[in-house]
């Protein structure tokens, strides 16, 4: 998660792999794609993150 937090803090795009846990406790690999959304003045307005299940 350190890579994802760095992406949010610095407002850059990134892709990071990590492991998530299902409700039943089983774990599965995911890839997190993240980017910051900026306004016309270049200020960060929001962050977008997409998770892809790498188990399938």
C-alpha cells in the first residue's frame, strides 16, 4: 500500500500490486491503478483508483 499512498500524496499516476482479503478470509492478488484528477489550475480535486482481480 505504500506505493498507492505515495501516488495519492504526490498526485501522480501509478500501478501497484497487493493482496486483498475476501469476507471468508481467503486472499487474492489485485492490481491497483491510481491517478489524481486536477482542475484547470492544476490543483488536485479527486483521486481515482481501479482494482483488478489478478486471480481470475
